[in-house]
């Protein structure tokens, strides 16, 4: 049975000048009940799970109901190489959606990632967009939301606890003791849950009753024999805690002799986050979680979460997280918030399931990929679209005069410090020198056969000549269109030109292709990305990386796509190389495997997987008003 | 404006024999929409925040609306010293509620704690009650629920990250650099948020504009000068991860020279959990979070979360967690689930706010305290009731024949191993020898002036003579009544006698008194609990404990109540001493201060604050059915 959507009623912005703070705008906003947002999008009441009045999880059953409905247009929003301040990609994503939905009468849905609480309380602040183009309520968006990242933390660390406890217990038990504990006798024979059945099948032990196992079968099924030196599974927290980057665990009295050095990553870097974003169903997530490799045994064979018996429990911990969360923009258009991987150390895209649901319900789906076109967008195409089978119709490439001036040689831009004068005064020469970065990103998108619309996120300090220069350069370099957006100050009204350009471009045929074939050897795939996307002359591998490539090829992981872990602050691996650098070689320091998520990730140079806190973190300003309970200081 | 409650409609149990597994019963159950449960209790729709169809957070505004309504009867459920299997305290709590609400037509509300996910996936399993006396949906109850424990983890670890980052940054900065960073210049002068205003006030720096601070004032405000050797704030996770009991942090390249040894506790042991349970309003929680002491500076002065500037952000992270979650029993009576401290290493009681809301809405409020009357109940009276000002009307003391036989000298009871025959066959002599434990617990409750009803949680293997012996002994020893309950097998119908006894007892006058006065010196309070509650001959203090007592007295913390960290498996500090031991002295190994929560907690012997996983943890059986998505293996 299909459902007819309720007519869409836009929320009318009550704009003020000068534009107030993000939090002030968000808290002054009118919110539609989330049930109304859902009904306007064509969701049924029984497909929603409300989390308070303004957010709801959407049940995956909707995909079954709308199986036969054609997909809407699929637009990815990416950016040039950003400054550390970000160039307003989420703001543009939201503004474009507001323009399409609240001003042009189109059925639109926005798909964005949930932000990590680490940066929210550390340096970066919130991630709900800005000005009059925001997702609301922004407190909920930036805080726990519906608990998905917490679920990832819980599932990830359960696996970590299982690893160390298992090593300890195996060391102290005979094969027979292990067997008796792993396969305890119940009222109806020995317990034999799915995880153990899968482990037995993998080892070629096909007997249906553990009682019949030979001593050798008992040993090989029950003894994982994990090599402490070859463990790759770390722990995670959604807190910017640099002191957890390197830790020694097992220093308690009862764990003596088993201490080992490991570390914590930020939770959004967890492989489980990547799995969440790439899973296509509950069953697929169960399978992927089981396939995650946590390390090697002493024979050099991969040991998985399935082998540890923990994949079912992780799936149960993640079952609600798999449902996307529905929210709204300031102008009342629907937003799916789901998954939140970083695009430098992870694949940086929101979930396949959110995109799929959105494509069934809306005519235009605006999905955002992280950082520049070299980062989140490349991974969007080569990893996410490869898994989902979805074909995008257009790319919106966000640029700012500020960032292009930086690429042209402008002084360093540092979060929390005042901008140099060159960034707030007209300087066409500096801007012109920075254009190669923009042109390179346009070329990247065109390599995938997808038309590009450049969205210049205009600041009040940009001059008409500067904005015009960027537009003209874009059009000369292969962009289908290039428009200036004022949606930070004006909301959807400020992105009308962009919205119209996107609609026009979506009607043209695209010719989507992947950058590389999965069948190519690991090194060839890495080198294709390095040369074609980053503009490098070649790739150098550390001995560790060479050894990993050999091992992963032996283990059969060489057919996975590549998820480069690279700085987002340069097209190269070196954050100080601005513009469109040439004449550099990419150093691959190490390669890791996310077998459950389904990719290999080479580490290009030093990549921090756990942010830190500055002397005065963002949390200093965050508080409640005692009288009203209102949140202050989130930005 | 008051609201008239909708008439209560009980959910009719569809009982089966033999009693199926807890999860099977729970999943076969009929659930009322939680909005109906709320309406029947007299809550207004706008006082609810739905979290899916079967759970909702309750807004604290309801307390304002019902300010003038008289409180209902207040009944605490406690137990004798349990076996490691637990004696069915939650089951009795739920069954009593079902009897009162679904069978005797009383307006009843149940208040229980949220379980930790550590034990759920480790040894103990779920905590939603059992058989036909459960809180449902039991998967939600045992998993993330509405995210409160995750919020605690996030808030706690943000504070931990702030501590270590601050030590690092202070070491590398001059006083003037620190001042410039902590008080950055904004458009309207230097930022001066509440936390810094409070720190300045504490230090006697009363100037309204940081610009006017003298160099000495800049130094003393901005330099916390934390002593790494005197830090008491650890990190937490809601995972049973024994390898985190002792860890060295700061081993990353960029933290060199700042490594230090610390550890993780289970999240429910966090002081923030204690604060959540004891807070009386959002404002009170803000104050308590700021007052939490994280360590000492090099002068030996206390440094608080307020000093770190992180208390406001912690409050924002905790603002939704402060609202109790509403669920229901198998017979459709309302249940408030809120907070979840363990009663051995923490105070072990659900929240004051949940109890207060329940007392305004119901005629009978059944609240559960953790473990035995020596543990959660003593803390319920001396800590929780002291803060809340609420006066309980009755205590229900749960006993089992099984546990009493163990106290009488029966063989060790071990989770996951079959019970010895003495526990499933009549053995009046063993039972008689165990009775002193029951009688001791009755005496403990009577010391507080509160009448006691003994609830014998009857097992199918208990003989009539055994049950009768327990009843008679209870009555002879000062219990107001003693009844056998069959609610595990029968639901509320099996607790009718208990419910009637509780109603009778609640009509009698009580004479509530605290065990000790706050004005007494620390040692005197500890010794009163040790002698009067545990039956000890006296207390011995380690040199560390003596030093702490001196320091806490100097710092003015000596007027706080005492929260003993003691094994729950014995009335003494030694888990092997069963029955009602005498002739022992209590060793106080150390004392810690939870200044924000508002108590001192002496550690009696070794107390693990982080559980571990066994060789085959409970998670092995937890999975989803691939076809239906149904959860299996939770128990």
C-alpha cells in the first residue's frame, strides 16, 4: 500500500539583520512536529519512531513498501580544499534543500552525517550548517541525537573487551577446559549459537553436535590463539582525548603479564561507523560486523568478530542505530541524519540506507560528502556508490573566495584567531593565484562522468569582481554552471540560483564511471588515486606498507576498494601544500584493512585518529541558563 | 491546571506452563502505547517525550504542576544478603506493583534503576525482573534505553580529557599566554563565562572585567596547577573491560613526558551517576556537577569540574538524562526507570526525581534499592532520603530459601553452574542455620523506624515447611508481616498477599530516623555503620585512609554522609563470611570523596570498580534472527 504525502507547508523564516548567532537563530526557530515533516514526505506514522517532538527514527520497512517507486535525482555536495574553518558545505547543502523545497515546490530530502561530540566540545564547534541554513534543533543535532554514535562506542568496546579477556582466559585454560566453557551443557545439549556454527564452518568442522568433536577439533574451534602483537582492533570514545592516543592496558593486579600497548580512536573512526554507513540491511550489517578482522592468530590467519562470538551482540547493540534519524531545516524541509565518519580518516559519507529511503520519497536528494572532492567525494563514488549501486546525477562543488585566496598564497588561516586583512578586502590577484585548486576539484568530479555545478558561498566581504572571477573561471574549466549563494544570510531564498542550476543539470544525461576496477592490484588502485585525484607523481611505500600489501593480498583482501587516510587541508598528503600542488610523491606509511566495512585504508603520512583539546576548548562557553534551562554557547 | 487520569486498564497476562524464558515472555507480551500508560497515570501529553512507541521521558515540569498534591505511600524493596544469582528483588518489586495496580485497583508506580550494559553482556544478564513480573520491552530496558548511561559516559570522559589536556597545556605556556587563551578577546571584550566567574569568586578575585586582573590574579585564575599524583578522576565505560582497570595514558608521541597511570571504572560507578540519582532539579545538577572534585593542586587544595570550565558542558550533555524514562510492566502498570548506580561501589538507588514524580502521581510508589538492606537500603535512608526529605512508609525485604540455605552453610552458589542438591530439596536444618541473616536484615530496617514486610520469593522446589519456617521466623523477629510470593510464575496474582500486607502496614504510623548525624566526625559515622549495620566489632584504618580523613576534614568534607563501598555478598567486608557474622573488624583501605554527589566513600577491602568478562560471556548467545530481526539470547 502506498501513501499520499501531505502537502508541504514551508516554515517562513523570520530573518534579522545582522544575522544572529547560529544558536540564537536555531532557538528562535519555529519547529514543525516531526510527524508532520514525515507525513509531508510521504512516510506513514507506523514507519516512525519518535524521539521527542522534533526527531524520529525511520523504520527500514519503508524501503519494502516503496520498492517499486522510481528513485529521485541524486546530488552530492562537495567542496574545494577547505581552510580549517570549513567553507560552508553543510550550510550550502541545507540552503540548496531549502530553496528546492520551500521556494521552488520540489519534493526534496537532505542527507547529512551526525557530528562527533569530540570536535563539538573541542575546536570546531557544531556542524548543523549556519546562519539561516541550519538543521534544527541544533542542540539535539550536535549532542546525543538518537544515540547512534553511543551505540557504536558500546559495540566497538565490547569487541575490544572480548579480545583482551579471551587472550587472558585462553592462557589459563587447557583445551578441554576451554571447550567445556565455550560449549556449556544446557538442558537440551551443548549450546551452539550461530557465531560458533559460523566459526566451525570456516574451519571445516561440519559436525552438528559439539559433543562429537575430536580433541583436535575442540582445540581449533575454541582456541583463537590471538597474537597480541598482531591485534589491529583498538578502543574508541566520542571524546577528543589526546591522552588516549597511546595507552598501556592490563596494568591491574589480576591482569599481570598481559599488559599491552594500544590506543583509542575517536568513535566516528570506528570500523563499525563505516559499516553503519555502508550496510544495506540489518542482515547485511550482521554479516559485515561478523567479518570485521580484529587481528591475526599466531599462524598469521585473520581472526574476526565472528570468531570472538561477539558479532550478534554488536548487531543487537546497533539495531536501532541502523534506522536513519529524521529532522528538519529552518524552512521545514526534511533532513535524514545518519552515520558520521570523518572523510580524512574514514570514508566520510552518510549512510546508504538514508540515501535510499530519501530517493524513494523525494524528487531531489541532496547528500553531503566530507571535506573536498579529493576526499569524501572520491570515496562517495568509488566506495559508497559501488556498494549501493546508486548513480548520482550531479555534483555541487562549494568554493569560497576566502579559501581560494589562501590557496593563492594568503596567510595561514587558524580557527579562533582573527582573519588577515587580505581575506576581507578585494584582492583579485591572490584570488586568481588560488583558482587552480578549484579547477582541479572540477576536473576530479568530471573524471567520474558527473556534471558539476560550482556554488560560491558568498561572504559579505567578497567583492562583485571577486565573485565574478570565480564564476567565470569555473565555467571555463568545465563546470556546467557556477552561481553565487547567499543562503547563510537569506536561507533558501539565497540559494535559488543554485537550486535552478541543479535542476537544469540533473536533466542532462550523466555518464558515471568508477575511477578504478576492484580487480586491479592494491598498488595500482592506490597509484591511480594518487595520480588522477591528488596530482601526485607517484607513491612510495614504507616497508610496513609493503608487508601489509603482501599479507592482504595473501588473505584475499586485495579486491577491496581503497579508502585513503589523508589530510583534508591539501590535495597532497602535506597540509602545508596549498593550491594544486605538483611534483610530489605520496608516502604510504601503513595500510589497514576494514574487512567488514569493505575497504583497505592506506595511511598517508601522520594521520591523527584522535583529536585533542586546546587550552580553552569550546566547552568553556557551553552551559545552561539557570532560570530557563536554555542551552548557551553551542556554535 | 490539573489533569484527571484516564481509567487504568490492566494488560491481561497470557500465562503458559512451564514458564517460558524471560525474553520469550517479554516478546510475546502485549504493550500498551506508552502515551496510554502515561495518561492513565495522570501525565499530560506535553509532559512526555516519546522514544519510540513504548518508552518516553517525563519532563520535570510535571513537578511544578502537581506541587500541591499530597505524596503517595513510599515503599522501598530490599533483600537479605544475596547469592551471586540474585534473589528476585526486581521480580518482587514488579510483581508487587502488578498486584497493587492490576488486581487491587490501586494507583501504583514502580521506580527502578537502569541496568549497566557491562553485566548484561558479561555474567549477570538482564535486570528487568523475570518470569511474569518484568518491565517491558526488556530489550530496550537492558540495552541503550533512552541513552542516560551514554550521556554519563560522555560527560565523565569529557572531564577526564579536560584534566590531562589542561596539565599538558599549562606546562607549555607562560602565565600571560594562559590568560590570553583562557580569556580570549571577542567583539565585546574578553569572554567571561559563568564557570570562570565562579572560579574567580572562589579565589576572591571580584573584578568584573578580566582586563583589570593583576598579573598575580591572572596566574592564579588561569593556572590550575593540578598535581598529577593527586588526581582522583578516572575514566569510565559501560563495558565490562577488565584490561582498563589499570592503564597508562599519554603514550602518544605528542604527549611525551606526561604519561601517567590511571584506570577506567564501569560507567554506573561514575560520580555523575550518583549526581543524576541525587539531583533535585536541573539547577541542582548544574551545581553538583561543578562541585565534583577531580583532584588536588600542588598546594593540596581541591580542584573541581567548575575550575576546569567543563561543568556547564557536562550539564548540557546530561540535561535529557535528568528526565526519568517511563515504561510498563507485563500487566501494564507504569514504571519509572532512572539512574543506575551499583549498591556496592555506589549508593545503589534510582533517582530522587523519579521517586518525587511518582509520589505525586500514584498512591503507592514501589522503589527498589540495590543488594541487601546493609547496602542499598542503608544508603537509601541515610543518603537519598536525607537529600530528598522524603519519608518512606514501609520496607519490603525479599528472602529466598535458596539464599538462606547458603547462609546456613550450603555449598557455594556460582552463576552458570548447576545448583547443589541441598538447594532443590527440603532441608529445614540448613535453612534454620541460615535464618540469622534474615533476622539481621529485619533488625537493620527496624533501626530506621520503618515497618518491615518479608517477601519470601518462592521457588517451585521450596517445600511448604521451608516456606512456613521462614515466615514464622520473620514474624517472631519483628517483621510486621511475612508472605510467600509466586509472582515469577503468576505475575501480580502471585503477589496479592504481599500487596495486601504492604497496604495494611502503610496505614500504620512509622517513626523514621537516620542512623547517624552529619555533624559526627567521619570516623564516628563509619563506625556506627560498621557496628550497627554490619555487626562488626570495630574499624581499622590504613595509613592512606587516615591521611584522607585528615585531608577531608581539613577541606570541610567531613559533614558529608558515608557511602560504604563493600561487598554485597556478606554483611561483613569478606564475601566468604555468610549468615550473620560476628567477631570481625572492618578494614578501611582508602576513602574517596564524591563532593558533587555529596558523600564520602570508604573502600572496605578490595572492591573492583570494573567488572570483567568470563571465558564465555553472555554475549555469545545474543543475536538477531536474520529473517525477522528479533533479538535472541538476552536473559
